[in-house]
């Protein structure tokens, strides 16, 4: 059955090309393409395969089911877990999924060490260093503990990493200082760490904005999907959005001045208006908080969302569109139409969120067409 009312389209070629652009940019560093959260809503199965074909050295995941999907596709690519694991997750992943884990406490290091000894193997792990994210990791002054971890049997340190909390902020000085501190720590630890260790710090924003002398691997999500996490910087023009969301006009109607529109009657027409109803709402992942803030492209014009976004209906003011607006015509929620474009970033800024939230909801709530 075709979905007539919404088309969420993901272009795998664009995704592959974004990865190639990033690979060229960071070469000879390796690239970990982040596919957690169902590939940021773009669909894990399809994009994991595309990422590997496009030369991803690692895929970044969070959960065991994600890793299982990737392994069931027959992909032997290296997997890096981007958060701390639960003990049960570790038991499963060591035996069946071959995920490289991060360790950021002595407790998790000892646990993995014992799990490795019990199985007679060395489990590959990445040392996580906390430079201000505050979620996990050893602090840079815990050198003795880190050195002790390096001597534990049953694990093999293959990487040392940190994650920047504000690489996408206006102000980059703090991130630069954190990078220097991290590089200094790696020098201090040089004698304890294996020579071929992978040093990695950069997410998308850092990859686009900062160079580093010691990064062997970048962990990129947003950039691969052609989006950026803040307005503070621009993505290079080669990185293009991978997803677009289109719908069609389910009704066009004259509404005289002085009529209210939508739940809670929060919008009143100030003039005789032409209102288009779109057959999508937050049930399709179009954020409810876009109430009186959203913009939709119709005939290549930017038309404002008026009134509350309902579960399955959104109302748009098309009074100012010079041509006749007709039942059944295309309306673009995110993407291009004629010379206009609405980006995920713009829409997210309009209701104070990040692009991922729209990508995620649209991807989870609708069937995706791949082109
Ligand atoms: C999600 C995640 C990334 C990717 O972040 P983007 O901003 O999407 O590039 C990188 N590193 C870690 C540890 C993450 O959790």
C-alpha cells in the first residue's frame, strides 16, 4: 500500500557521498560513521550497508540490538559502542557481537578484564577520558588509575577517546583547550599505551571546524546525514541533507477574518484567508511544538503553519501564494521546492530543538523510501 499522505525519502547516494567527502577531508584518519538511534532515524539496515560500502572503518552504535542488525547483515565492520554498557550487554556482546567497548571506571575495566581472562581472550576496549562532558570517563588527573588499567590482562587497549560537550558552540576556545589537554595526556601516557592506539576526539562539529595533530579516527553522525548541530557554523557545501519530507494538500478552504483555527483556538484569522490542511501532524513526526512557528513550502513559497499542529492534521496559511493552490498538490515540510529550501536545522531552530529530533520522529513513524 502506497503512503499518499507523506513521503519520507532518504537518498543513499547522498549519504555515501557525504561519507566520501568526510573521508577525503580527514585522510589519513579513519572514519567511524555513527548509526545509533536507527541511523538518526534514516533507517539502520539500509544505511549501515551504505556506510560500509562507502568505506566506513567503524560504525558507532549504542545498543546490542543495533549491533545484531549489523551482524545479521553479514557486515564484519568494527563496531564502537558510544556509551557505557550494562553488564548484561557486555556478556552478550563479547560472545556474539564483537563490539569494542569504552571503559571509564576501574569497575568496568576490571569487569571486562575478568570477562576476557575467563574466556582466554583479550577484549578490545577504548579508554574514555572526561574533559568536561561529565557523563563518563576517567579524569585527566587520574593518570595512575589509567596506567593501572593499561596493565590489566584480558583486555587490549585499542583506543583512547574523549567527547566534546560544546564543539558546536559559538565559542571554540574551550574546546581547543580541551583538545590540547587531551593531546598532552596522550603524551604523558605514551609509555603505557600501545603504539598503534587509535586516538579519537572529534564528532561532526569538531571534524568540520577543527584540525588536530593526533586524531586517528573521527566519529561522525550529523555530518554524514548532511545536517549540523548548531547555527554557530556552516557545514562545507559538499555535505548535503540525506532525508526530505513531503506531503500533499488534503483541502484548501476560504476562512473569513475572525475565525479561530486548531485546538485551544490559539490562532484567529486577521483577514479573509485561504487555509490549506495537510494530512500530517505529530503522529507523522511533525513536531507539535511547531504551532504558529512552522514553515511549509507550497508552490515554492514559504507558508506559515497556523494554529496547533494536531495528531494528523496541520493547517497552513496560503493566502499569499500568488498562484491558485489546489487540492492534492505537493507541500514540502523539509527539503527543496522550486528555489526555496527548508532545512532540518531551520525547522529545529524554530522550536528550540536539534535536527535529530525531526529526523528521528519522521523516520520512526513513517515508512522510508530509499532512492
Ligand atoms: C553520537 C556521538 C557522536 C556523533 O555526534 P555527531 O555530532 O552526530 O557527529 C560522536 N561521539 C560520541 C561519543 C557520540 O555519542
